[in-house]
C-alpha cells in the first residue's frame, strides 16, 4: 500500500486530468471527517460502557491500544493532508495529490470495516485483562520485594494496572460476571505464585532466611489488600460460588508459602483463610462451610508434613546448633514456628469453627471437622517421640473435648467420627513401639466423648462402643475393660434417668454381652466385669 501511495503522484502527473482537483480534495476531507466523527462518537459510547461496567481507569487502557491509535492517526493524517493541499492549491500542483488521496480514502474505508470488529473485541473482559497484563512492569518482582507496594515509594503508574484489576474484579462481582471474576482472580493468583517462586529460588541461591522473610513479607503486603477487598465484596453480594473460588485461591497461596518457608506471611494469609470460613458460617452458607472444612483438612495435612524433615522440633536429644547446616537451621526455625501455630491457632480455630457450625446446625460440616482430629492423631503417632507425643496428645484431646461438647450441646452426635478409629490408632501406637499408656489415655478420652453423647440419647455412641470393645478384647483386654466401664456408666445413667427414647437398658446390655462373646481367650477380668455389669 505504501509503495502504491508513493508511486501515485507519478501516475497522476502522466494520466491525471482533473478540472477542479482542490474541490475533490475538499470532498474527500468532508467524507473522512464525517466518518471520523461518527466513528469516534460510537467508540466513545463503547468506552463509556466499558467504564461503567468495570472502571473509568479502563479508558486509559483503551486509548493505549495500537489499533485505536492507528485509526486516529490515519484519519487525522488523511484529513489534514487533503485540507493542506486544497488550501495551498495555488502554490501546489494539487492534481498530483488527487489519486494518492483517493487511495488513502480507500485505505481509511477498509480500516473502518475492520475497526468495529476490533472495538467489539476490545470491549470483552479478556481483552481488558490483556491490556492490564501488557501494562504490568517487567520488573514487578523487584518493585514488590524491595518496597511496600502500596506505599508512596511505588509510583502511581506502577500501581495503575493492579488498581484497574482490582476495580474490574469488584465490578465483575457486582455484575454477577463469574467468568470475568475467575479470570481476574486466576491472573492475580498466578502473579502471586510467580512472586513467591522467585523469592523461593532467591533463597535457595543465597540461603538467607532473613532475606526470605523480608521478601515474603513484601509479597504479602502486595497480595493481602487485593484478597481482602475481594473477600469484603463477595460477602456483600452473598454469592457462595464467588466465595468458593476465593477460598480455593487463598488455600493455594498458603500451600505455596509453605513450600517457600514464608513463615511470617503465612500467619496473615491463614487469618484471611479463617475469616472466609467464619463469614461463610455467619452467612448460612452450609455447602460452602463444608468446602471450607475440606480446605482445613487439606491444609492440616500440609501443616503436619512439617514434621517429616531431617531436623525437627520433636527430636528427643538436645539439638547441637553448631553441627547444623544453614539449610537445617532454616528447616528447624520454620517447623518450630509452624508447630507453635498448629498447637495453638489451628486447634483453637477448629474449636471455634465447630462451635459456629454447631450453632447453625451444619451437621456434615461438624462431622468433617471432627474427622480432622482423627487425622491429626494419626500423624502425631507417627512422630515416634514420647516426650512430645504426650504433650501433643493432651493438647489435641483438650481441643477435641471442647469441640465435641459444642457439637453435643446442639444435638449433633458423631461418635463414629472419632471413636470409630480407636482400634486403628491403638494398632499404630503398638507398631510404633510407643508406651501402652498412650493407648489407654486415648481409649479413656474417646470413651468419655462417647459417654457424653450417650447422655444425649445417642444410640450410635452405644453401638460404636460395642464395636470397639469387640475389636479390642482379644489383643488389648485392658482397653476393652475401659470400654466396658464406659458402657457400665451408660447403663447406670439410663437406669436412673427417664426420657431416653433411642437408648435403652436392653441396648446397652446387648453390647456388653457381645464383648464377652468375642472374648475367645477367656480373659478373666473381662468375664468378671461383664458379670458385674449384667447382674
């Protein structure tokens, strides 16, 4: 096109014969001006729609589009050239410009045909996201990790893409535009992941724990505001699907920070994760609360894996720091802090969540939370550390008792969630070579929980006690005796108090007799206890 345009003056000189070339050029200018004015007006309407739907800041993003800038440039050039030549026609051979102006007019018309398609394309949310991505600074990692991103140290132009992204995702929530919401959320999550990965790799290269903490703290400052804003907005709209998407992304970031050993940053993201759970319960989102419990279950597994390292805070002997490598010291520091978080914040959070879910009557969610305790016990047993095991079992048991009481008070009885795994845990303790006292402590603690539910007229607790007694009686008669004593207390309770509809003396006697029937080795103490209870 450019070659034809440059050659056209020679064509006009040889073949051009125009009666009034200046008027032709003016006509071209009028035609182009009319097209330009109408097109720009329609474009401005589209931009206004874009600004109202997402954010006025998207206008700036749109005007940076090369296609739009090209349209403005080509039309202004064509109009200006025609008017300039027509104005100075007495000094210029204006006939030489008629044919090239005609070609330029044709080019503008073809450009006009393509222009609406481009406008429609650019108004799509995905294109808005592309424009945001194109405007993100290439050195974002350095900007984020070396500064507090939202402070005055970072220029407005560097913040601009993320301010636009934040406003776009908020408008997507308000407009119930789930696809745009997820795309923006995934985009920001990916940026967060890339920042964490770079900090992790830098730490591996330099082996500097303080530098890693500083980097992840700065990354937290960058991402926390965004997720906090989104959390506030999605709960205002009360859209569970939007909340669920946010929950999954926050969970991913926690897992990434775990892998990067971002200790201090982790705690704040945990707070955000727990806040989503609390708000879900308050908003009566039962299915969402269940998903939050599953998220806790996955995160608990990740947290407990912090013990599976060469150096851990659970060693029996005093640790000689002089013999540790830098990597071992980092692992030790990370796992110690995570252990402290786990035995305090995580267990307290489980209790609080059970309390709130119980008050709402979210039975399945409570069951999920109680089953997490069972997983925690299994993991603790694998520590094979008598000194720490006793403390952890007591701490977890205390937390479980509190949670169970809240559930029982609201008539949510899930005895099998905990007691049903007693025999399995006893077997693991035995294989690990740990003291029998741990098995007895667990048996007494779990049976006390079953008794608590028995007092609430829960027949399932009686059945579960009978099952565990029958499984334990052969290899662990002392534990079966604990079960029998609990059944005896239940029988005494039922005999003295009226109002039991599901639990009867006959039910309990049947379970007691069944334990004796499975007593193939004829343990004398078991037989005597059964006879005592049934007389």
